[in-house]
């Protein structure tokens, strides 16, 4: 193996060597962590399972999309998961979809 002058984090037997972060590495990390997201993430659907309990759902129901003023084509374009088998509408899901729809239409 030739020595190119660049230190690798992989040893010759294929194991990854851990390196300690320097102060400048931590500064870069904190600066990047404080930046706002460049792209808005789609909301995650949930369904109620009891009093004050929710669980993640596979996708939003068609009635929730309809309640937020969204059709199936728009949901697919925005990357929103849809579960056509779910029945009913959960209010917080509709509220989250409406907020995401307004934010995705906002320029910049």
C-alpha cells in the first residue's frame, strides 16, 4: 500500500479507527446544527390508541388529505405518505397537513 500522505480512518485489516474531534470540528458541528433546515420535512402521521397516547401510522388517510384540502396527486408530489386502507380522520393530522401545505407553497 502506497503512502499518499492522507490519514485514513480505516486500518489495513478493514476496521474503522476512531479519531478524536478537535475544537474546530466541534465548532463546525454546532454551527451546522444551529442552521435551519433547508427543506421542510413532511409531517409524520399518527393515530390515537388511547387517552393521551398516539402511535405512528403508515400514512395519512384519504379523509385527512381531503380535510387539509389536498388530493392524492399533490400528496405524492410533496412526498406525503398515504394509507388508503385507513378509515377516519384525526384532527392533529389534518392540522399538520394544512401547516405543511402552507409552508410548502411559501417561496424560499
